[in-house]
C-alpha cells in the first residue's frame, strides 16, 4: 500500500483519512521488525539472483573459449575464479549485514526527522511520525530483486517515500522537505570542510 498510495497512506497514519475505494479500511502501520524482515527476504532473493546470473555468465563465457588455445583458457580460468569468489563473498556479506546497515540508516533518518519535527511542531508525536516515515520507506527494497538496475531504482524510490512521508505525515512544506532530505549531505560536507581546514592549518 505504501508503494501504491505513498501520500495517502501517510495521511491515514497521521490524520486517519480514508483511502479512496478501500471502504474506509484503516491500515495498521508496520513495525520496524516487520518491515525489516520483509526487506531482508528481498535482499536474500536479490543475492540468489546475483549468484545465478554470475554463474551463468561465467560458465557461458568459459564454454565459448576455443579448445585450440588451452593456454588462453587456463589463463581466463585462473583470473576468473578469484573474481568469482570475490563477487560471491561480497554478495554473501551484503545479505548478512543487510539488517545491521538498514537499522543504522533507519535510525539516522529517524533522528534527523525527530529533530526537525520538534522544531516544526513541538506538540506532534515525534517518535511515532519518525518511525512511520522511516519504516515504510523500506518498502522500496522490493525493487532490489530486479537485476542490475534494482539498486538504483531502490535508492531513488527510498528518497521518494521519505519525501512522501515528510509531506503527508509530518506536514512539512516542499522547501523544508528538501532541506531535511539534503541535511545529511550538508552535514557531511561541513564535517569534511572542517577536517580539510584543520589539516590545512596543521601543515601550513
């Protein structure tokens, strides 16, 4: 429902407004554990698809090598196998550490949204709004199962779902929403600028 009605579902969470053509049904917000569990299953599927595609291309490429050049075939095999195991190991690590990295990113965004919501409206339920926005943005992980382009689609959709939540759940204006979304980038730029300035003064 978050992917189909990203703005209306947050309006229902915040203001209990019915979604059209749903007979006034009230959807229950997902918990972080529920959303993370479903997202992890998509990460597992994505990892399996990546391994299957890698196996297919590797063995197809090796089978097309001419037997008239055994030296070339051995060279390709010796150079391909380490790369194969590297990609296999990196894919396994992505799946294993997916919950940890997702929790860290979710908590970072929840902290940022709480701080801005406290400044925007001290009376609103900061914890509830931040949790709903960040938890339901994880619905974008569905697109990780698409080979090659899935990660790019997921990244853009994740920020779009954050945008929808900030607009409809928090009630932020368009300009404030962009400020919130760009705040991690601005904070990172400020930190690197201060570090660069400190290094410049130390070695000047």
